[in-house]
C-alpha cells in the first residue's frame, strides 16, 4: 500500500473497497446458496418418505394385545425411526418395561440425528439470506452514490441522477433475491421439523404400547401368584 493510501481516511478506504466489490458477487452467492438449498430439500424429502412407517395404529394395537410377533411382521424389513425403535425395543422385552423404555429413548436420540442432518443449513440460510441480500443492496447503493459524486464533479448532475436511480434499482434486486431464498428455506425447515416431531411421536407410541403390554403381564402374573 502506497503512502497516499495509508494517509487516506479509513472511511474513504472502505468506500473504495465497497465500490469495487459491487452487488454482482452477492447475487451469484445467493443463487449458489439457493441451489444448495433446493438440493437439500429434495434429498431430505426423499429420505423422510423412505424412512417412516406412516400410521402405526395397527402395530400399537398388536403390541398392546400382546401380539409381538405380529407387530414385527407388520414392520417387516421397512426402514425408519419407528421400525428401528420396535426392533431395538423387542430386544429388551426379557428385561422388562423399564429397560424397554430406556432402549426406546436411546434409539430415538440416536436415530433422529439422521433426520436432522442438513436441516441446520436450511435454518441458517432462512435466517441470514435476507441479510446477505441487504448487504448486496448496501454495496449497490454505495456504488450508485459514488457514481453520482463523479458525475456531479463533472457537471453532469442529470445524468448522475439517472445513474443513481438505475443503480439503486439494481441493488434492490439483491434484497428481493435474499427474501426469495430465505422464505422457502424457513418454510421447508419448519415443515421438516413438524414431520420429524410426528415420526418421533409415532415411535414413542410404539414404545409406550410395548411397555404397557409388559407392565400388564407383570400385574397379571402378580395377581395370579396372589390367588394361589
């Protein structure tokens, strides 16, 4: 950096940097982020569809009635949190209801990490894309006013006003694009969050149904022993 630049007021230095940056790179950044966001939305939608059982009423009814083998057959080789909870919980049947409840909780905590993968990206993008767009707008306005100053010095005030209006109009595109990227990201993030809560709730239903059956067996056994 030469001596003139070093003596230049810091505000002017930053103004020159921001003028040089412009808005274009912000636009391309938002486009790239939106493409990544769309890819994650599609991947997560396919993952969620493949890894859920849907309605588990029939399975929970079988568990409450004591038809454990029937519940396992109903799940078969299907994938998903609900199916994994049932398979893991069945391994703890011999150890009683309390062991099953702990197994269910541990399985849900472990498996839900797979469902939450990449969702943080959507949440972060939804919260920050408008600010990225606003930053691009600010850069565009700085550049437009800088152009106006140059034209004013040259005596072309009318032309400078036209340039600044055009520059501000282009700069506002960055804010609009930021909102366009953020709104779907937030909506889809909330949608996947709700979908995950539903899957977890169904898994808990399966765990409670199996635990209820085991507790009922214990109570019936105790009553039978007392009648003897």
